C-alpha cells in the first residue's frame, strides 16, 4: 500500500467519523464527536467539577480541542475534494 493510499483511507475515515449529526431544537443541526472525544470532554468536566483544574482552564482546553478537530476534519474534506477534481 502506497503512502498516498494510506493517507487517503485515513482521511476518508476521519470525514466519516465527523459526519454524525443530531438535530437540536434551538441550535439546529449539530455534529456529534466520536465517543472517545465525548469521554475526554466529560473527563475534563469531572476534573473541573472536583476542583482539580479550574473551570476557565477546562473551557480553554475544550475549545482548543474542538478547534483542532474542526481544522483537521476540514483538511480531510479539502483533500478529498482536491482528489475528486483531479
């Protein structure tokens, strides 16, 4: 398997992972993160609730991870579109 094929299959899996969406009454359609990410965010919430870390730090860490995940899924989508047009 070539490096390009490996990268493409990984990109496709990432796009499929972030394609799950839920309709929320007030917010509209919202993307649902994978279960491992939900567990990570819940763990941060528990740490903040217990007082191991402060709430502002938990919010900053969560926001950073959400932005990084959004950026990575956007890169995968852009790669897929570029390959389709080629």
